[in-house]
């Protein structure tokens, strides 16, 4: 295990898998703006698993749209419209 992960885990009190998920989520949000809302929620709530799962859900939905339409530039707009 790299020293950086060891020291972060010790400071934050979470396991290595959680740190890896958090790092992947942050990198995804840095590269693609559509992934920022789940990561911002992760920062507010401190729930890494739910943000990571949401990122996976977004990716799967986009892949399904692309496979159905054949359009690579297709976007999925998802939101909570209950408010």
C-alpha cells in the first residue's frame, strides 16, 4: 500500500477501498463536469459509496443511450423533480 493511502486512511479513519473510490470519483469529476454533483454531495454528506454508485449509474445510462441511438454525443438528463 502506498504511503499516501496509509496516511490518508489513518487521518480519515476509513478503509483503502473507500479511499480508492473517493479518488476515482474526484478524478472523474475533474475530467467531466457531469460527474460533479455526486462528488459535491459526497463532500457534503461524507458518503463515498453512494456517490461512487451514482457515478456508475450515470455511466451505465449514457452507455445505454449510446447503444440505443448510436449517437456518441447523446446526454442523459436526470434529476429529482419532486421539489
